[in-house]
């Protein structure tokens, strides 16, 4: 008897957690494959998690020698069959002190003493469905490695990208976020390329939606990849980042992305009032169904270094401290989050991730909206570097860091490890 509890396309439930291998009744049936409708995705597998009710014994019964009544009568008559002996108490090593046991009413280790018990009491779970895979794209045909992010590439939008998305979908990661490397010649002080409907991002969205209609596409809304100054907003002569003028551009950018088919537009610029303005602009153009994931608490962090190398988007001068938040601040995250929520954000994001777990927890406890965490480039590269240098176990640290982001309260995690971690969760 089998009952299907998960039957969504491309959902690969997590059956391999820290301790959760091979539990009775849980089996990942990966040999089942069937079409999902469109020919372009029909080769992809669907996986089902099947829970088997306790095995039926029909046909497997041993030859019956005694009836139940006879067995009971035997026991009543004092003829008790022998059970295997209780194993002897394991010996302690020589030199172990002989002591009186501590009088403890609570020994929390009792609940941790076997893999099955640990699995029973595991409070947090993680699955490929929780991941959003950030992908770097460029106009070229080849994939070029990103020096500061081992294992990451600027992907050719027509080839490498499409293959990478297919790989991710194969292990249940069906959400991506796009970051474009824009040719210098298309950059300008006002970042107008950001809303070119034939630009790299809209073109890529259209291509991906054509190939994978059910793929969830998040986009980044900010001017930095398009700004000749490398800032997220328009820079005035005296270096001031112009808020409202930038928001005007961001609205056009978001609408252009929505027009191309984006599912979730994600303002990462930290201008004031941009969520409300983008919501109004989307609605005015009929994109009521397009969500906004707001980078509510985005800190002016040095953990973004490798990303800026990837996109060649380092600010040409100054820093981003007049718009991104001070890493020393906690309460200020609430101000930002309340504002974004009131303006109509659908998802609140905290960035970076691991050094900012307290902020994730804060927003989780103070908002009913889904919370996203961004495990940023610097966090990724540190784990990769530690692994390459054999200082840490890369895979275990990767999985632990992602689990910790979930434990802190993140519903979804934007992570460059999405594919690697999903493969790991699928037992690959
Ligand atoms: C820019 C943007 C940045 C990241 C995502 N969007 C960099 C920045 O703010 O300078 C960083 C992501 C990462 O480091 O992985 N709007």
C-alpha cells in the first residue's frame, strides 16, 4: 500500500538530512518518470515521495506450527518461550573513574542518542524547494569562470544558462534569480539600459520561459550593473545618490522585466519608497500577478566583494553606505521591513545571510510575510576556499550553513550552492 504525499512537478523532497537516512517507510522513488506535458520538459523526471504503510505480510507468513490459543495456553501454563538475552552492559575503558551517577531529572542527551531519535526530533528541515539559484549571465557564448567564486561562471545566456537551469530543475530547484554582466559600452550615468526591453535580462527571461514555462524567475532591480558609476542609483555631481529619480528608473526596469515574464521582481537598491512605487507601476501596466521580493535589510557589507568582481560592478568611487544599512544596526531593519510591508512587498529579504541571523529571526518574528535570506558571494567563497584548502569539510559546512539560515527563520535561501546542495539532498 502506498500513498503519495508529494506529487508536485520537480519537487524533490528532502529525505537526506543530517541524520535522516533510511527511515522506515520513507522512500524516494526516483525510477518513476513520466511526461509533464510540454515536449521541451518531458524528458525531465518527476520524482515522488511514497510512504508505504507498514509492510503487508500476505504471502510471506512462516509456516504456522501453533495457533494463537495454543501459544497463549503455553504461556499461561508457565511454558514461556525464551527471548534473546539483554546485551551485557558495555565495558568502560580501563581508568574510567567509578562514581555515583549524577541525580538528574533531565538528561537532554536521551533524545539524541540514536539517528532515529534525532530524526524524530529534528525541528528544521530543508529541501531544494527552499532554494533560489542566483545565476550570472553575459552576452557571450562561452561560460567564463569567476575567479573569486570557485565553481561559478558567467553563463552564456543562450547555452550555458539553459543547461544550468535544466540541471537545477533535475534536482528540484525550480527558482532562479538573474544577474547580468552588461557591456561597458551600454552603461551610463542614468542606467537606461536597465529598462531596454531587448536587453540581456528581458531576452533571457523570454528564452527561459519559452523553454521552461513553470520556472520561477526572480530578477534583480537596481541600476548597478547598468551604471557607469557602479552605484545602485543615479549619482549627482557631488556624489549624492538621487533617491526619487532612481526610483523612477527602477519602476521602468521592473515593468520591463515583468513584461518579459519575470515572476518576482526584487529591488536590491535600498532606495526609499521603491516598493510602493514599483507596485503601483506594475499594477498600472496590468502586472498585478507579479510579486515583489524586497531586499528590506540589505547591509553595506564587505561580503559582496566576489559578486562585484563577477559583474565588474564595483562602485567607481565611494561606497554604498548612504543607501545600504550599517552592519552595526538591528532596530533599523524593522524600520525598513515595516515600510516595505506597508508598501506591498510580498517577500522580505535579509542580506547577507549567516552573519545576520539575528536580523532574519527579527523579521521572522515581526512579520507574517515569507522571509528570504541571501547567502552572498563572500559567504559562498569562504566556504569554497576553506574546502579547497582542506581546512573544513565543504559539503558539511555548506549544508550546515543552509540549515542554520532555515533555523533562523528563512523560508527561502538565495544561494550559489543551490545546485550542489540540492544534489546532496537528493543523495547525489
Ligand atoms: C546589487 C547587488 C549586489 C548583490 C546582489 N545585488 C551587490 C551590491 O549591492 O553591491 C550582492 C550579491 C552577492 O554578493 O552575492 N544591487
